[in-house]
C-alpha cells in the first residue's frame, strides 16, 4: 500500500509502528491497573 502523493511512500512501516505503539500503551495501562489493584489488596 502506498500513499497518494508525488513520491508515493510505503505506508506499512507507519501502520506497523502505530500498531506496536498502541499495543505497548495498552500493556502499560494493564500493568498500572494490576499494580494498583495489588497495592489495594496488600494494604489490608
């Protein structure tokens, strides 16, 4: 897949980097959620 511009760059590298970024962002959120949950559980 190529962009419709004068030099027609490939789009797949950008889409891949965006997908990896979203996955890492999601994993960071899950990690934070589990740490907070564990912190609440261990305070009792």
